[in-house]
């Protein structure tokens, strides 16, 4: 068409993106939010949708499993969104989380994780839950599904090692160039599954729903505004980006721009 190339809104110079008072969007991308939903909650709906999409990708692997284990590595915004999705739509799973910072650990527990440990100890927690053994640096069994909400060579490697044979590793964190030893993936027939944004989901009962509708429900259920740590006017974008880049170290989760003064 007449638009410049771009994979989605925010990556196309013809449409602009969310870091602006307004931008172009197709009508199919618009989602009505009730007036009684606080703006601080509504701004979390989009990242929640991405986490819910990743969470529901666990279902095909665990559909016929009794007491399935789902491990989540990383408890920033997207990791916490995945935990919320797991607890809301796959309530029978046992969720074990590896987080880096104390406030992330507390938030993961509050949202519904069954067990939360330091990220470096996640494999030990999975081993204990699964009742398996450590053979070399790989578990003999492990989680049925592991969600990588970090997205680098080390985190993907760790997730592959703690996922049981024929299990699934869901890549929620966005990896770039990585170096991986895929021997374990080949030998254990592990599935590596990407989780990109959102769309239409198939729920455990066979029904379908738009991810954004599920995210609205989840945001209300968990009062998602508690993930919003700070907001900045667009004029303070340098400070906002610096805060976001150091969010974990500064005890924050989600940083957002507040456009309401531009109405």
C-alpha cells in the first residue's frame, strides 16, 4: 500500500507509535475500554496481552498432564504478565518463577506464582518440584513448559536445561543474535516456540477470544495498575527512558508516558 514498510504500529514511519499524543491505526486495532477503568490500569492492557499469549502457548503441551509444572524465568513486566495469564486461564498449573530483584519476587508471588526463587536457583526449584535429578548441568526431567521472559543466550540455555524431554520452551523475551548449544534440544526433542504479540487465542475449553479482551479481564482481575511504577510527560523522555532501562535496579516494573496533559 501507501505506507512505508514496518512490521507493526510503532515500527512504521508512516503511522507513528505510542510515544506520541496521537498516531494512525486501523479500526481493527482499536479496543474500547469502559470509562470506569483507570488509565493506570488501561495502559497495562497491551503488555498483559503479550504475556497472556505466551501463557496460553503452554496449553497444548500440558492439556493431558496431571499437575503440570510451568517455570517462568524473568519477572519484569512481561514475565509478570505471563504469570497473570497462567493463573487466570490455566489455574491448575504449578507456577515456579525465577526473579532477579526482591520487588519482582514479591510481585510474582502476589499475582499467583506458587513458588518464587532467585533466578539462579530456578533449576533447583524445578528439580525439587519435578522430583528429578541433575545430570551434568541438565535436569533428568523438569518443567513441562518453561517461559523465557528474559531473551538472551544464557536464559534460553537455562530454560532448555530445565525443561523435561518433549517439553516446550516459550520465548517471550525478545532475543537478538544468540549462541546456543542445541544438542539438548535435539536429544530431548524439546520444542522451542516463539511468542510474538497477540491475536486470537484458543482457551482450554476450546472457545476462542481476542487476546486484548482477555487482557482487559485480567487487568481488572489483578488490578494491573500495581505494575505501573512511574509515569513521565513526553517532554521528560530522557529521564523516562533512563528509569525504564534501570527499572529492576530501581525497584520499578513498568514505566509509562502520561499523555493526559496533552488532551
